[in-house]
């Protein structure tokens, strides 16, 4: 058996129905069989101090399935003695159960022509991302029949977003299922809180090459950032989803329903589009003003978005869409995220360096600009930004709550996200992590090249 490092086990554990939600019997250690088909987990009961083991094995389509669970051993040594026969090292993989679709291999194009963005996963610099995306695909409870083909061709980013959402949910110990064609996910915590989540991406009006397109221009001013073209694209995307009346489906009625949106409306738009989502949802923005020689944020409001269409702003400003409990958002739905989660845990592939550059959220009252940073993803300084010692999936997840929702989304469902909610008539923000990142880019370079400095990179401004 090979002892699994924490980062690798954390990825495999996302295939468990509740992911990292081990409750009162957390894992102590984990091993992979020599043939790579079995994973054995040693657990320790926090109540009666007994030990137990859990075994997952690969099916013929490489999907993990739980094949054994044993509890109640008084000593660690006694529990570990159960593992070797349960791992079935050298035996064939488990069969796919009758009635369950055999999952096609994500790397098998089956005669399709891969999109340029999917083909990027074959580059040495993106092998950590390729491995991670494949593990998340295999962890999905019930992906639709077109998932692999979509990911390989013209719907890569929608599938990428679904994979990242699964990782985020199960990282927080949620039971994640896909019992119906839509919405995409049902999530439930151990306290009984639950919700339905539909994933969607804000796409461009005119397609562009996601691999080498030059970054789009930043909004000209704060009003444009909060209420301009970016906000309008979010409005149209969310509006199209609301028109499908997911909340009226029999299995959704009477329960919280959320839309999870990631942004691809323009090249590198994730760097600047977050403000547009806030502007559209709450009809609120901010501008910079000088007070006593220092720049401060002053709230602004708008009833409509900019442009001839005069699209209403403030989806959550009244009870007009109380069927929508919340909007979940990330400014980091990208292959860079897949790379960083793996690299921050295991280290960079030989010969490469991964640098993350961007802006931390400045928690100083009245601050509107971020705090620039430039960090090596494998450095202790970067890893120690988060309690687990590596980059978590939930680091950039934000939940915007509808104060008028008929069925509010429980905060406890996504405890490690940043939450925006109404408090005494004011929209406030509450973060789980001390560090929040407003925007970032990831630079991959040869490790023989001189590391970039913050001054060099910030002088060039944000890029893709």
C-alpha cells in the first residue's frame, strides 16, 4: 500500500456521497493499493474512541464506489489488519451496477475534434488541472450522457463550473445528489438543511477564443462597473434561467432554490465583472470620494442598468423574484483554479513555477480598492492563507442572498463561502476565510526564470 498525502486523499474523498463530511469519525490516514484501484481509509470515532475502516474501489469505468465499511475496533492495529483483504489488490475493478450508465472516459474523444481550450489540458503545464478535472468528473453522482462530449468540445466552461461546484459542496461535507435532470444538484447538510442548485454560465454575445484572446477592457468608471454591460449580461443570463420556472417543479416546490453563475462573457471578464453582479442583484454600487485627504467608498444606487434597454436593476430589491433564494458566484472558475488546488497541495511539476497575482479584499472600513499580492502557489506564505494548508475549493465562492426569498438558503449549507445578506436594511458581507481575493491571474513560468515581482506585474495591470 502507498500512504496517500493529504492533498491527494482530499481529491479522492470528493467521490464519497458526503465528500469530506465524515462527522464524528474523521479519517486518520489513507492508503492506495499497489494497483491503484483501491483506497483504504482509517477512521477514529471521537465519541467512543474506537477505530474503523472504509474502502473505495474503482469500477470498470474508473468511478469510485464504496465496497466496505467496518467499525468498532478497539485498537488502531486491529482496524488496520482488516484493510489488506478488503483492498483486493490485483483483482479486477468493480462492475458497473445494472441500470447505471457506464461513464465514458474523459480523455477519449470518440472521433470528436477537441476544442482548443480542452486541448490545453494536454500541455505539461496543465497536467495537474487535467488530472483534477478528470477526478471531479468521475466524482459527479450522475452526469448527463453528453457531459464528456460537451466538456471536450463547445461547452467546456459550463461543465468545468459544474465540476467546481461539486468540489465546493462536498469539500464542505454536503450530501450531493443529482436525482433529476434539473436543477443540476440537490445539496443537504447533516442538520437536514437542503436546497436545489442550477449551474449557469454568463456567455459572450459573440464567441471568442478562450485560449489566446487578448483581455477585455476594464470598465471605464465605477458606474459602468456596477451598472454597465457586465451587469446587463448577468441580468439576461439570470433572467433566462428564471423563465424556466425551476421553483415550480414538483421536486423543488417549497424548498430553497439557487442559481450558481460563473462568468465568461468576455476575455478575462472575471477580473472585473463581480461588481456588475452586485449592481444588478441589489441595485447598489459604490464610488470613490476623498474625505480628509483619504479615498473612501460612498454607496450609490440605481433603479436601471445603463444602456438603451433600461433593464431594471435590483433583482433582490423587492419581492418580485422571491422564488430565487440566492445566487452563488465565483470569480475563479478556470483551469488555473484546478491547477492551483493540486499544485498548492503536491507542489509544482518539475521545471515549472506557478505564481498567483491579484488583489486581496481590503477590510479597512470605507476601502474600495484591494491590496495587491504576488505569491508562489507552492510557498508557505500562500498555503498558510487557508487553515487546511493549501488552496480550498470554496476560497472564492460568494453567496448573494435574496432578502425577500420565500424559502431562504440556509447559511449553514455553505459555511465556508462569503455571504452577502440584508441586515437591518443594509447589505453586509460576512467571510469565513480571513483572506478574500477580489481578482487574480495565474502565471506559469519555467523555474529557471527569475520570479516576477509585485511591482513588475502590477505596473502592467490585470490580465487574463
